[in-house]
């Protein structure tokens, strides 16, 4: 188990792994609004210590992602602070949300869907700067 300091925000927990990859775990049933997205971006900036880092985001228990939040996460602003995103989509609902995000939002940074954290982390290692 990693030695980590978790930063808790309203609907998620975040931490920087020893491998240089930020983890974000949304709470079960989270309905992510623009305000939640802004809060998570601020926490990510605090955690990443001024470096562009890849992140793995566990969306498997998330209920919804507001349109405005999708736009923020897919923006050029997000691409300036994150190098890549691996989305864990362990359920049919989270897979639909993930595909919806990829298809409609056209993220400005490399983003892929994964069934497991280990697969996502392996892919993200290629984006550590």
C-alpha cells in the first residue's frame, strides 16, 4: 500500500501515488457538477506540485457528469496541467458516461477508458514527464 496523503473534496478523494500518477476516486452515486469539477481541478493543482502529471480517475460508481463539467475536463486549461487521463469504467453505466465524454467533449489531452486501475496505470506510465 502506498504511503499517501489523501485530499478530500466534496465528492471525491485524491492523492499522488509514489509512481507520479494522481488518483481521483469519486464517491458512489456522485453527480458531478461544474462546481465539483472546479473543486477537483483546484485540488489537483495543489497535489501535482507544479508538474504536469497523468491521472487515473475512478468513475465506476459515478452517477452523472454535467455538461459544463465535461467541457472543463476536456478543455485546453485542463491539458495545461495534466498530461493524460485514464478513466476507470467498471460498470455499464460508467462506460456509457465515459464514451459519452470522449465522443462529445473531444478532450485536449490523451484520454482512454479502462476496466481496471492496473491497466490504466500501465498506460499512464508513458505520460509521466
